[in-house]
């Protein structure tokens, strides 16, 4: 199924260009010219990403962004003629995933849309025809194991995500600290071991018959690639 993109932009010429380029990239688009018109679209079916103009005629784009973020985690890219840093920071702090200032290249916007979709859409891994082993939703920072959502801490989520993205790769403790911790120099090797132990326990609670994480003595850890 094609990703469905909602374009909320009151300038028809800009919407035309965005729609033309996105559909040329194989994406499905829906266009509205006001913020209020976006609400029924969101309620009528799935939307994978929103391109939202801040300067709408009926409602401030920031206010609409806040409203959407009350109960939805849909990725949002803001469009605006404002270039002040405080506006960019405000948009990102409210919950935008990216920010594009006008005038812009529609093809650059399309590249940003695809990058955000890659970052936020669920990534499924597992044997063909079988129930997905791991499902990762990067937008919500949620990982499910055989359909069961795991209750993971920040570091547990980040470690397991690294494993899933590079199944079979052996990560040393130092590599994991550099990839996951903000200040790896302040952490100890046994901190990684403790988090791996916790992850294993949570996976085992779902499937006691499986041991997805492999210990490589003297080298580190990896995720089995044969599940």
C-alpha cells in the first residue's frame, strides 16, 4: 500500500507542485487548503505523513500541530515563510519532525518526506509467511516481539533497535555505548551487560523457548538472524 500524504497548504500553486512531485515518487496524496478541512481527512482514514503550512487562512499552523499531537503521532513536516530561528525551534519543540522554509525545491521536500517515512514507519523483520518476529515503530519508540509490545527503557529500546537494524552483526560493548549513550565515557561496560540482561528477560517473558540475543565471549553481542 502506498504511503498516504496529507498536504495542508492554501496556495494552490505550491500544493500543485508538491502533489505532482510526491505522486511521481509513488506516494498517494490528499490536499486541503485549510486547517479545519484537515480534521475530517485525519478522521476518515490512515495518514502516514502531514505536510503542514504554518500560515493557513483559518487557523495558525502551530495551533493545528498542537491539536494533532494531542492524540496522534503522525509525522509532520512544517512549511513556512518564516525564517526566524525561534519559529523553527518552536515547531520542533511542539512536535514537528522536520521544517522546510519557503521558497523550497519540491524535490528536496520529497526527499525529506521519504527520509521521515523511513525513520518513522514500522519496520518488520521475520521469516516470510510467518508472524513478524520484531516490529519497530520509531515514531512511538515502540518495539513488539511476536506482536507483544515490550516495555523498554530508553537505553533498552535503543540497544534492541541497533540489533534489529543489523541482525547477525556482533556489537562490542564499546560500540553499543558509543551508539546509544549520550556520554559513553561516563558509562561502564557492565552497564551494557545489565541492559542486555533486562532485554533478554523481557523477550523471554514473551517467548521462553527462544534466545534471540547471542553472547560472543570476548567480542560482544548480536541478534540471531535465523528467527
